[in-house]
C-alpha cells in the first residue's frame, strides 16, 4: 500500500491546477508574492516538490551540478510513488536515458549529439525547411482555411527532423501522431517514447549497414564503443526535444503575430518582424515552461527555503523569465544580472523589451536552460532556423492570413511542462502551387 507523501508545506500548490495550463503569467506573479522564488508544489498523488521561479535561483540550480544533481536515484520520495504514477515518463523514464546520466558519462554522450547536429549546414537546413514548408502550404492553401497547428506548426519541425535523421517516409506518420499524443503524461507518453526508441533502433541498424549523411550515421561514427540501447535512447531524446518545443515556438510566434497589432502594423512578413516575435515568445510565452528536474544532494538553503537532501526541484523557466528583477521597464537586465553576478549571461545590455517590432532584442532568457545541461547550441540554432523559416514562408505565401476566431477563444493544451496551442484556426485567400 502506498504511503501518502508528506507535503513540503501546508500551503503547497497543486501543479496540475488549470491556471498552470491556461493562465500562467498572472499565476506566477501571485505565487511569487505568496511564496517567493521557490514555491512548494504537489505533484499527482500528493507527491511534494519545489517549483523554482526566481531567475537567480534557476540560474544557481542549473549551474551547480554538485549540489543539484540530475540523478533521480537521489529522490527521497520513491517509497511514496505509485507504480502507475503518470509522471514517471518525465521523472525517470525506463532505459538508459541521457536525461538522467551525470558527470563524464553525460558529457561524452551530449558532446556526440551536439557534434552530430553541428555538422548540419545552415544554408542547406534553411533550404530543406523552405521546401517542406512550401509543400505543407500547398497541401492546405486551396482551402482558404486551416488549423495551423494540425496542418503546419506541429508537422514542419517533425518533417525537418525526419529528413535530418533519414527517417523513412512510411514510418513518419505513425511516429508523428504518437509524439503528438504523447505530449500528455501517463500511458500515451510511455507508448510514444517506446515507439520513438524502437524507431531509432531500426534507424541505427540500417545506418550500420549503410551509413549516410544524416544524424544517426554521425552518432554511430563517433561512438564506436557505445551499445545499441544507449544510442537509441540518445537519438530519441534528441528527436523529441527538437520536435515538440520547436513546434510550440512556431505556433506561439504565429499566434502573437496574428493577434498583436504591433506586428500586424509592421513588416510582419519580413525577417525583422518574425525575429522580434520569436524573441518575445521566449520571454513571455516560452514553449518549455517547466523542466524536470533536479535533486538536492544535501540539505541546502535556496532563496527563502530550506531544502532537504533528496528533494525534487522543478525549474520554472517561464516563471524565471518573468522575474520582475530581470523583466520590465523598471529593472534593466544588465542591472539585475550584475546584482546577481550574472553579467556574462547578458549578450546585449539594456531593458528586457516591452517588445516593439524593430527594437533591440535581448537573449538573456532562460528558455533554453543554463549550465552544463543547457540545450546544445547547434540544437538551438536548428530550432531557430526552423521557427523563423516556417513563419516567414507562411506569411509570404499567405500575406492576408488572419484568425478565423476571436483571439480570446484560442486555448492551450493542458500541460504544466510545454505551452502550445490546441488549435490556431485561420482564413486566407486561397493559393495554389509553389512560389
């Protein structure tokens, strides 16, 4: 019989509340006011954890692997976790996942993946993305109406990655559908993960027999002593992490550009308008809202809280991006970063913009993480290229596109981890053929 977990605090907040799904920005503001930068939360089955929403605290946790490990074996709540707990695929997936390796083993495996992505030539990637984006617009362009999530934003990153991985065309539909369903937790996530790992196994077997100019072939060439299970797990992590957040980044960017008059009145279809919208989304509506997780290796003070060894921490990236010490007209990023001793994080001094199309951007957000487990730079570049190119192609092909519902009718998937739209219904003058 499972013993209920003892809450970390009597006023702990359930993480599956609807407001985490539908209205996170004001919720984070309220949580910061009530609890400070480290919030006691309850996961399903009343399992306790800490949600870190302070910019300084997220930076500290993600930059100190000795005090805050990625190894779930440290968790002090395992005795209270049911065998069918819905978050097990997130907290501790089966198999030798790269997500939960630490130390030199993690550094070795992460370097192999980063190098395999770095070999993707940027110009070629953009051409591939344009070709695939054009083909998708061709598919729905004659209809004059489309749900951009189903027809475009969820498909484009997947198809680009499928090409980079050399995924056979006949396997793509089933895998794409499973990944979309697997954005929820529980059984769907387990099925999606299992199918993705098995797909990567088949790809690796095919590339051992006939190497090609693709990511699995480069991973194999750089890992002569690695086992099949390890490599399949690593490629599965890489594919999933590249697909889902990029799809939401593209969808959230297009939503902003179709609903905000600042972009509609500007050169919205041009590079400047798209890049500004992409930057604003990462600050205010970032696809990866919460990252699982870190475990305290010892009793430690973090912000206003005393943590116990083995406590689980969730990194609230959106909460940290909205920290008033680094976001807003009254607190320049450079000033706050200097206060925290984080000046190296700020690439362009000045305030976090109340974004105005054409104004300067600042990339000190934590949307790609920080520290040794930050999203590898080549992966970030690929996501940026796919998102920017996808938005530019769509707005170029469909210059009169607009929402077919009121902006307030748009809804987001019920997830505390990734933030993306359920649907983005639009209308436009019908178009046919390629440019």
